[in-house]
């Protein structure tokens, strides 16, 4: 090696020792290897420098900054040390002189090997192999998930390789994915607020409703969308444009990319003739449709559909009259909205706001006595095209999953599924039920800090105890988050 190259390496090592305290992600050996190889081994591969650093406080992500000699495409391919068959490759960064590549889906406190790929299009060449070691998880995240699974052979194949999406509603807020063994494989953390509810979108992003300590349970004042690399794609806060109201329980997108939310609506009414005051305030609910800049596109309120004075309990319930807790899109594009306090699901025309029908107590569909429900959460149209939801079952102290095949013209409903939770997981508030495959149901018992997987007969297959109260739990198949996450629980 030439004398000037030795001087260069010595200076680089000295610089490393001066800065290593600012780089807690890597062991000394790994960082030193990076310094040396970046100096004189990468020149033949169009790369002059590689810098790896933590992605904030997130132990499961690393940012790789790659400096090239000329504009080129670049990516990083990486894997747990000695397990090259588990390769993950970052998306290609195209036609840049300086590339910033996010390594995601990492395991904490784990040694990794990686190579830099550079070139154009499909003609990419590999660098030498380098390594690094990730940080441990923060103490508050260690042992937060505990799985019970006596026999993994009964689990659906997709569940073994997929992930469960959960949220932490208090500060610091978090949305995360765990695998079937309960390992945390991805998370996004926010300070000063909580993730009240979150959805995995068709664009493979995470859309969430956030709210700080001033907002109870499932109410919030911020809409945040992040990519799987942690980039902020949308951040709307109450007060921006037409986003003036508190929203609650729900956030989802329609096909046009507009934001569908439930909002708090208040109406001042004269209730003297039923024992109230001349200026009584009734707190109700509405549907607020916003564009991605926070401009109102459409709005509906429960006061448009029903007169509060027709409710004999309005004086008692005026502070939380109907308590809408979910909105979903029916197969024809109209809205389904569920109300906790009256045990009903309504269908609302998405254009005119007309009330189309009521399902449940005092509704338009004839149901057998066994199919009547107390409260519904997580109402949705499932993959089979049926109406499905979680019934809290307060009157019977039994929570269950219900599914119906509806004929909306004839107003008939055929019960398809009635799957009860074991008594110890009775869940009187919040919760969700979603299919995993065709024969298992993932149920979130929010008040029990537990998510349970059962078969259609209610027989236990898997559960996870969480150190947080997640409003819902949804299943994310592995193929929807590849290549960003590749950490299955039971299979590779």
C-alpha cells in the first residue's frame, strides 16, 4: 500500500475514534471495518464513501448514505450474518450522486452483512461484503409482547409468515407490526401523542389518527401517514384548512385518495319540553370527507337523519348521543356506520347523505333472536362480500364475531358466522374481528390487552398479550410488506 494511502487510512481511523460516540448503532469493530473499506475498497465500484447511522431512536432501521463518483443507481442488499438466503434489498435509488437508502425490518442487537449495488437498471454490480450490528430495543419495548401458541401446525400458513398491526394509544404513541412469534418487526413512534387507530392502506402505507392526553380513548386531532421506511407522506393537524373538528375512531381512504373520518358534531337545541334547558348542547357524530390538503369535500351529520327529540333517552345521552365507532365502505361505494349506544349499523348514501337502511335493533332486517347484537365494532365488508363485525356482547357478557350475508333489496340477512370468544376474553368496549385466510379469525380484545386467533368454532389457536391497549388488530400478509420486512415467525 502506498504511503499516502496509509496516511489516509490513519486519518480515517482517527476520525472514527473522535466520532464513535455519536454513532451508537455500530460496534467498534463494525464501524472500523466500514471506515477502512469505504476508503480503498469501494473505488472500483463507483462508490467513494458509505456512512451508516441510526434512524432516530428506531432500532429496527438504519440509514445508509452512499456517495458515488458519478450519477448512478444504487441499492443495499443485506441479511443476518451467515444467513444470506434471507436477503432483503432496498428499493433502487435512481440516477443520484448521493444516495440515502433505508434498511428496514432489522432485528435488534443482531449482526448483519451487506453489499452495495450500483449501476443502471438491471445491470448492477456488487461491492465487497461489509457488516454492522444493530442496537438493542429500548427498555420499554423489551418483552412487551408475549405469545402463547401450543401448536403452530394449526396456524394458517399465511399467518405464520405474516404480521399483526397494533397501536399504542398513549404517549409515546406507536404503530407496529409483530410476527407470529411475537417479535417486533416494524414500528413507528411519535412523541407527545398517541396512535388512536391505524390502517394499512392499499398503497402499502400506514395511515393513523393521533391524539394527545387531552383526547380521550379514540379521539384525536392529527392525521399522519407514513411509509414503511418511516417517511412522512401526510401530516394534517386540527386547524388546517377545513380540518376544524375533533375526529374519532376512524381514518381510511377512498379510491380517490380522499380521507374518510368520523367527526364530533354538536347541536344546540331547546329541550325544555322534555325537562332540559333552552340552550342544551347535544354531542353527536358526523362523516367528514377531506382531501389530502385538509379541504372539506363532503359532510354528513347524524342530525341530518334523525331528530334528537324522538329519542326518549336524549337528556341522559346528550353528552354522547349515538357514539359512532366505525365507518366502512360498502360494495356499492356507500357508507356503513356503526353506533355503540343503540346497537345499530346504518347505511348512508355517500353522495346525497340519505339514510338507506338500519341493521340491528329496531332495524330494517329480520334477524333470528340469536343474531341480535348489543354493540358493533370494526364493521366491514369482508373478502367473501359479507357484513362482518365484532359484537361486544355487553348484555350477555359474551363477546363474539358475527358475519351476515345480506340481500339489501329484500332486507334479509342470513347468519354465516357466530364465533364466541372464551369467557376470560370478554371485551365490553372497543375491539375488532377480521378473517385470516378462510377458517381463522383474528380478534382484538382491547380491554384485555390481548389478541386471539381462533378457528370458526372459537377454538383457540394463538394469542398475544400486549403491554398496551390497541384499539384494533389487523393481519398484514407478508407479500404486502416485502421487501421492507422479511422476518416471519415460524417459516422462512
